[in-house]
C-alpha cells in the first residue's frame, strides 16, 4: 500500500503542468509552420500567441518549500569562535581539516568527475550526487555548534579546502553542492537569534533545503556595492524589487538570501522563503557552471516583514559577505586549475609526435610549468585570505588580491590547457574545454558561495 504526501502531490502537479505546457508549445510550433495559417489569414494572431506562450513558459513561481519554524529559543545569536594565530606561516591542514579535505578529494574522484560530462550536457546535477555531497557535511560548516553544527571555530580555511577538492572533480557540480551552505554560513555569521533558530537546524539534517545567496545582477560591470535591486520601507514591512542572476538550482530553492539597496541602510541582505507572492524564477543557461542549472530570480514588489532583514543590516556585514564569497570562488578556481594541470601533464607525456612525447618540446614544457606556477600562486593567495578571515583579522586586501589573481590566471590556465591539447582541447571528449568555460566564472560571479 502506498501513500501520497502533500509534497508528492505538489511535485506531481508541477510535473503535469510542465508536461502540459511543453505539449502546448510544441503544438503551437507545429501550427506556426503550417501553410494553413496563411490560407485562413490568422498567422499574426497565432505567432503573437506563440511568442507570449514562450515568454511566459520560462518564468515559473518559486517552489513551495517547507515551513521554517524556530526549533528553540536563543537568548542571543550563536557564533563560531575565531581561530587563533599560530604565529607561523603553516599551510598544513590540521587533523579535522585533513579529514574534510580527504573526504572531498575521494568524493570528487569517485563520484563527481565521472558524472561531470553528462551533468554538463544535461545542465543538471543528479539528485543522488547532491545528497551524497550533503553527507560530507559541506552545508553545515558555518552553523554554530549550539544549533547542530560540527565546527567549534570559524571554518573559512576548511571551506576553501573542500571547495578546492570538489572543483577538482567539476566546478559546476561543486557550485550546485556548495550553494545551500552559503545561506547557512551567512545566517550563522550575521543572523539574529530568531533567524538562526528558525533556519539553521534545517541545514544540519539529511534533508537539507536547496538555498541560494543572491547578490549578482544581470548587467555589465556589476558592482556589488551599486545594487539595482531595491528594498523600500512600507510601514513596518520591506518591499523588494529587482532581478538576481546565475543562481544555482533556483527552481528547487526553498530559501533565498537576497542583496538589495535598503532604504536608509545601503546594501543589505534579506531572508526570503520560496513560494511568496511576487517571487518568480526563469532559466538562465550560462557558458560554464552548467551542472548548477543556473537561473534568474525575479522580485516584483515582494513584501517582507521587518524580521526578514539579516541581522541588523550593517554595511560592514555586507562587505564581509562579498569578500568571503570572492574567497570561495577562488577556491573553486584553484581546484579547477589543478585539475587542468593534472590532466595536461598526463596528456603531454603520453601524446607522441615525431617518435617522442610532446612534453620533450620546450614550448610544451614551459606551458605546463606556467600552469603549475600560476595555480600554486592562486592556491596560496586563497589560503592566506581565508586564514586571516578565520582569525578575525582584516582580510579585505588579501581577498581582493586572491580574486584578481584567480580571475586573471584562471582564464589563462584554461586557455593554455586547451592550447596544449591542440585539436583535442576543442572537443568534449576531453574535459579541458569544460574547465576553460568554468574558470571564467572566477572573475564574473559575486555572492552565491561563502566561506
């Protein structure tokens, strides 16, 4: 005997609606190509209907998510402690960090890398793969111990190590897996006691909600301090309007953390549960990060209570969020750069020309050396910025340096990897073309991930 839950009913209803919409659009397309329309003089009307149907078909309401309720009452916000400096420039991970790093590397090699090609083609990460990534604990690193977290101290370095390890398998899958943890980390760092008690326990179980930190907006030369998404006061409530870009799995998200220019405050973050009126999503396929099923979040007069403002809406909290997000993207770039280096080394040693490996050619050897040098520089700059963040020291300069280095050198490494494989670098049989596309994200993305 089987039982149907409310969520199953909603899911089945949504899939039936999607199938119905797809069938309708296919029939309109067939009709638009028919000569019958010209004979009975209704082509313009049908084409207008086709345009409107296609335009509306890509926009859907956000998923009806779970109901978030406070599991306990906190007298004050719970926070992870800051790490202590050892007084040494020691890059060796401690036992706990090494455990996370090794788990991430094994998962990336055994599960992520084999699934990456098909996930890129399908523009979707398999659900079972995301569930296994959740079992690694990647989404609870920023949750204080009082609320079920596993880290006593702040875990920016640990997050960097895990991000780097997963991106060695595939950056797009790593993005999809790590995105929910960004929301949990932000609430753990800057949320009020009520916000922590309401939302963070959901990130410590097996059924982790899909969530997204939305800062980036779809316009050239985006500046996270010059937001076009606005939050205006209306009585005690906030009303948000604007568009956010390149979110991971937005159609599945149950929780959003949205950056907006708040009246009388400046840039600030707001907690928004899915299914609320005025909140819709649409597809936004990108050049890279395709397994993350990227999309846009559209806000049209979304009304929120005063308690939706994350923490106290301090400008310094928002700035720190932007800096921590940039470090996170640097970690993914470093992992993908290392993947490129490892693959290219094997290729040039095995590929022969004129009776010898092409690695014997000076130009090839120098190209591989350049990738090794620059990828190591990216890694060291990222580790340094994350380490200072964990210790509570100012890390704005270090985050900016890492961001600049990873954006510039990451693109160069992707291009050089394609070049060293010659014609093979241009085809999907080899993964370097995918890494080339993904590495450009390090200089484009804002928000979305957090350490």
